[in-house]
C-alpha cells in the first residue's frame, strides 16, 4: 500500500505569510501554512484572523475557489 502524498507547507496557491481578504465578509487573514486534515489527509490551510487573532483551518479547495483574494503587501 502506498502512502498518500502529504502537502508541503508552502505548495498551495497562497504561501505562508500571505495576507488575504475574505470576499464576502471583508475580513483580513494571514496564511500560516498548508497542512493535512488528520482523518482524510486532505490539504488544508491554517490561517489567522488579523482582527481577533483566532486561528482557523479550511480545506485547500475552499480557500482557492474565489472566497479569498490576495492582498498586495
């Protein structure tokens, strides 16, 4: 049985340290890294709210489907 390929921390569309804006809410976030969901091994972003400093996890596919846009740094 072959082992699934694990996501590298910076191989997604948004790199660690990237600043993003949520298109619907207007909230600002900073990407921490790209990780893997433990149960499914699905790639997921870990990101931080720049307002509340809470940390969030969202599947890579959702982060990269147009819900977030890169903010010029």
